[in-house]
């Protein structure tokens, strides 16, 4: 294979020209990519600079979930997601629960973690005693890096020395980063701690083996950034005329669906995917890191040794209480949250929440999404709602006019929708006219 060098140094137009050599229809591809450039070149520059080798922008729908009643406050929640039924399902569940007291949420804690991994081939006891005697100085030597975070009420909370494996150790550090996601702050502090550790150990333990730093990096496993959200109502209040079965039958099946998600990994994965449909959409809309959130959520789902569904149900004294515990290390200042113009707008739409408030909003949407999915699954199935929303995609794909769209919708109002059926019906319409 021929390796291209210096690609990143080329201008955007040069990159497109270069790429053109390898395309069957370069002009078409180029025109399509350029058609997604922002009209305002200054705005476009912001997007170009987020990443390397940017050629254009990749659009996703930006929608709103109205009617989130959370801790007695109402929100319009921005959601960025391409899956057609997600916003509709969440919105449905939001208005259902808004009439039943809404969602209640609390942030249990917001501590983040970072690690300096190193190897040490000497006497373990000596290392632990060195750490005990020098921990305060270690902290002190990096204190200039902590000043501005300290002013905001955060900083480095503690450092612990742990043995990871044979000859492998780590400084296990805990941080509070207030409204920031804090990745850069944490990583900067960790790298400095690593350097200080080596220096002070070399100075104080002459003739000893040396500490060798392997890596210094934050951990995306943040079980302490835990948010707990729940909805609750008397069982009989779950009736909304759309269950197609008795409330008791519905609750029984809902409960069984949850139990299955706690026992079967195949179902648990899909169950949690539904929760993250909601969470990710809010995380993306607010410029947070959805990969970090997903990685942490799935690790947390395995914390008891088996991967399981994240939500729980209790049925006590005639009450249905559905809840979700999920760690969400989100930020509302710094990073993309302030650089991406639409992330900033999302936060404005949410009335500029603190990080903790955003954590509760995202978790509430995840819970509502999960409720909506389970409710459909154990009653009419998800395909009815899903395909109803997907119908528009099919119609757009088939180039249906507004009149055709209306005729197709009328025809499929009470029928099962599939691509083939819709296409055949549309072809039929087109031959008649
Ligand atoms: C689809 O994106 C998500 C669901 O499959 C979630 C679930 O099954 O719980 C509907």
C-alpha cells in the first residue's frame, strides 16, 4: 500500500482534490461534500478545527423533547439522534409521567478518578513507606496546577498508592472538577504527578531501583458520578387507555421484562442500548463525550460480575417505582460545551444548568426512554411506533411527493408497514396517475 504523507498539511480544497484521484465520480462527491459546508466561513472554521483532515460536516437531526418534569421543574430537552422513533418515544413517556408527578433525580456524588501507572521492581514495603512520608510534598509540588480549579471549589481530592499486579503500582487519584468534564485538567495533573513521583523518589532513595512511569491518564470509569432517577405512581394510575390489557397484566409483564434484563446478557445489552438512546442524544446535544459516557455505563452495568440491565422496578404497597442508577460524568463548561455553537445553544435551551443538573436531565431522559421502550415491547411491540416514524424515511427514499405521502399515510394508518409494502403501494399510485 502507498502511504500518503503530509495529507494533514494540505488545505481543504487540496485534500478534496487529492481524494478525487481515487473516486469514480469525483465531481459528484466533491459537490456533495461542499454542499454541507457552513455558509458562514468563520463558523465553518470552528468545525474544521475540532478535528484533523475535516472535509465537511456530517448532519444529525437536532430535536426537542418537551414536557420533562424533573424535580418539579419543566425542561425542553435538546436531543441529537438519527434513530427516527427515539425523540417521539421519549416525548411520549415524558408527557405520560409529567401527569403523574414527573421524574425525581439526585446526584449521589461527582468524584472523578485518574491513575498514574508505574512499575517498581524493588521492595514493596519501602515503596509504600516512601509514599506515606512524601504524599504531602508530592501534592504540594504540583499545587500551582490546582489553583484555578481550587478557586472554583474543586481540585485534587486525594492520592492513594495501590498495587495493580506483580511489580505494577498506581497512584489512584480522585478529583472534583465542578461544572467541567475536566479531562484536560485531570490529565495535566496526573502527568505532573508522575514526573514528581520519579524525581522525588530518585532524590530520596539513592541506590534504589527506579520508578518507571508507564502511563498517566484519567479513568472513564466514574462510578462515583452516580445519578439516581425514578418515576413513581400508584399502580392503577398507569392506565392510559392504550395498554390493550389490564394494568395488573401490564405491570406483571413490565416486571418480567426487567427481570430478564437482569439475567440475560443478550437482552441486557439491548435494554441498556435503549437507555443510552436517550442519554447519548442529550450528551451529544450538549457537546459532551458520549463514548466516555457509554464506556462507563456499560462497565457499571457489569459491576456485580455480570452485565445486566441498569434500571430497576419495585412494587410495594400498590406503588410502581421505576428507577435508574447510572454514572454520568458530564460537564457544562469548557471543552466542546463552549466551542460548539449548538452545544452552547442546547445549554441555553436548558437554562444553563450546572453539571449536576445536566447529569440529572440526561439520566431522566434515559429512564423515560427505557420506560417507553419497555411499555411498547410488553404491549403492542415496538414495530408499530418505530415503523410509523420510519415511514417518512422510506417515503423520502422513494422520492414521494407531499400528496403521495398523505395517500400512503392514510392507507397504512391501520396496517403493518414494511419497505416493500410501501414501495408497492406507491408504485400502484404512480401507475394509476
Ligand atoms: C431500539 O433502538 C431500542 C430498543 O430495542 C430498546 C429495548 O429493546 O429496550 C427498543
